C-alpha cells in the first residue's frame, strides 16, 4: 500500500468524492446483483470488502472496484445453464465463480503474466461489449416495462397492454430512465441514482405499488457479510465453471485496465498491470468469501471518483462507509423499491457502452479486424447465455489472423531511390542496384513461417533473370530468426555458391547476428560479405549511389 499521508484538505476532498461515489454505489450494487441473478444484499456485500481489498492491493488509487454490469452479465450467462437464478445452488455457483476468476487473476499477476490479458484484442472487446450491452438492455426490458415477451403476446399484441400493474411498471421504469438520462447529461455530479431510488421508493410506498401488481425488491437481509467457505458442488460443476471463470478474469481485467489507463493519463501517474491483477484477483476472492459474485473495476464510478475531486484511495473507504451505513440501518428502505427502477439503473450506464461507429471504423481501417469484431458480436448474441463462446471465437480468429499476417509478410525487391535509401522497385519504378544484383528485403522475422517464402522468392527471381550473380539480403527489418530461418539462409548461401553466385547481407541487427554467429552461419557466408549498413554493402560491391543512378 502506497497511500499518501492525508492532510485536512485532501481528506475533505476524498470524503466528498467517496460519499458521492457511495451514494451511487448503493443502488447500483443492488441493481447489478439482480442482473447477476443474485439476492439484492449480495450486491452490497460485493461493494464493501472487495472495494477496500482492491484499493489496498491494486496499483490505481482511484479505481472503483465493485459490482459492474458486464461482469454481472457474464456471471448470469455462465450460471444460467446450471441452476435457477436466485436459488441457493445459484448463489453457491456464483461464489465458486468469484473464487476461481479471482484465483486466475491473482496467479497471472503473481507470476507477472499481466500482458496475457492483451490476447483479448480490441476488435474482440468491441464486438463482445456491444453484444453484451445489447443483451443487458433487452434482458431488462421485461422488468422495465412489466411485459413478458412470448409467442402468445406476439400473436395477440393487445394482451401486452392489459393490466394496471403493467402500466404502473412501465410508468415507473420509463420515468426513471428519462430522469437518469437527463441527470447524466446535464448534472453528471449529482447522485442521480440515489435521488431516483428515493423518489421511486416514496412513490411505490405512497400508491401501494406492490398491491397493484408492481414488482418490488422486497426483503433485504440486514447486517454485515460473514466470511465463509462455499458449499461443496459436484466436480462436473467445477469443470463447467473453469472456462467461464477464465473469461471473466480476462474480460473484467481488460475493462479495469481501460479505467486504469484513463486515470493514469488524467493524473499523470504510473500504474502496474501485474499489481492491479493481484488486487483485482484478491477482490474477487474476498467477494466470493463474502457470499457474493465476481467484481471488477467500474469505469463510470472511477470517472465519478476523479470528477468529484478524489486525491487518493482514501476516498474508497468513505464509499465503503456508505455501504456499511446502508447495510446496518437503511436496507429496510429498499423494500419498496420497484424493480423497474432497478432495470432503468442498469440500462442507462450500459447504453453508453454501445458504440456502433467502432465497427465502421474497424472495417475502414482493417477489414480483417472489422470482421473479427462482427464475428465476436454475432457469436456472443447467438451463444446466449453462454457468452464466453463469443470471446473464445474472437480470440481464435484473432490468432488465425495474426498467424496469417505473419506468414504473409511484405517481401520486396529494392533499388536505390533518388533520396539515397533503398525502396520498393515496383512502387517507385526504380532500377536495380546493378544488372547482376538482386536486393531483397523481408519486413518480418525470418522464421518457420517466412523462411521458405524468402528462398522461393530468390529462386524465382534467378530463374526469371539468369544474369543475377549477387544476392543482397537487406536484413535491417529482420528482428528475429529461428532455426528454420537459419537453415534456409544456409541453404540459400550454399545454393548460390554452387551456381557461382554470392550471398551478401547488410544492416543485420545484433540479436540476429548473435544467433547466426552461434550457428556458424556468419563464417559460412563470410564476414567480408556481411556489412553494417546498406550503404556499406553498395560501396563494397563498387556501387556508389552516384554510379547506381
């Protein structure tokens, strides 16, 4: 922990910011618990100790750790095929899911594998988040409007608009949706969620909303969470949870990383991804031990924390204090809270995650990555509730795309450009360095994916033009070489020598030189045929820039 010693001024700022976040956190935690299919009080449990643990062991001082929409949806999607939402078995599975995802993150951080989260590329994230946001919004429409979407209602649409309960539910939900949207747009610092919650509770109590057909939160267990170990589950259930836990670990950390980067950029301070993984992992583990579900870093609450003037992680303690006060003294007030209001609280932040323009930009910049994003989006929607398949498919396509690009690098013949550099002959319509010289450049590592491509290119050029006597490999763009690359380079050298031709290499990087030296290739090629720069190679072959023009 590296918290600064608080001053009276900084403590006032942190207290104001922490209470501001806490007033948003309390109703939001209850809402995200319902999204995860969990009892409402578990959202408050997930907002208490895990937030403190995340602040103590994480590296980003202002990151707000607790329940978030995306992780809650992933929890629901992971458990939906395995249990009934809200049941005791569901809660037990959610606890195990939090423990497993936390262990994955902790181990990745402890062994300094934080960069592994980058395997979930930006196109996969864009596709998954947009699909998940759409799923969240549509999943909340029945609660928001009081409508059950079914084939019968589709055939007889008039039945949808029957009943006072449906009309009241829609009125509460849509009014909350509009108010939250207006507050977010025009008064972002105002604790709109708390205000809408209090107004919703008062109105629900005043008109006896539940008796008139409305669905309310109901009884919430008061008191502090107890740290307990989860109940036993069958080994087959553990096996089903592991892939989902891994996806939650990666996706939730990717979400937290984006918040950490923004906060670090705004505050001009460093953060450490491995340490943040440890903090996030421990927060999830503690959430599970408290009887709750997986947590993550919240972008919206972190932004609010910064916007409200927080200076350090002390603000987290004040936010946690708000949760403690609610658990001890005010949970009874939430009894009359309409679930349509909770649905609005879930929908409004999630609407901001929808970004259709990102797909257009990806397709314009890189069609391949745009298609990966679209495939991830489609598979995530089609695989509901098993949303992790969307990520698996996206990551798989990303790896295939990566391998394809690495297996088809840019391989060109170069000539001397008027500015004195070696450029693509075809692109700039420039002559060879000399009639008997073939100069080639591979813009990639020389490895098992690309080595045969280089040999094939050299042989094809020699077959087309038997005048070629000297082959110059411009190695400045080759950053790495493996055994396959070494074998091919030796084969090219010996093949050229057998035909009375000579291989030259220029601008070789140190790491490539070291590998070739250990393999004895430097001696085979001949140090007199290896040059520090492209210009040295040209001069050594009696081809000065003036003569080559």
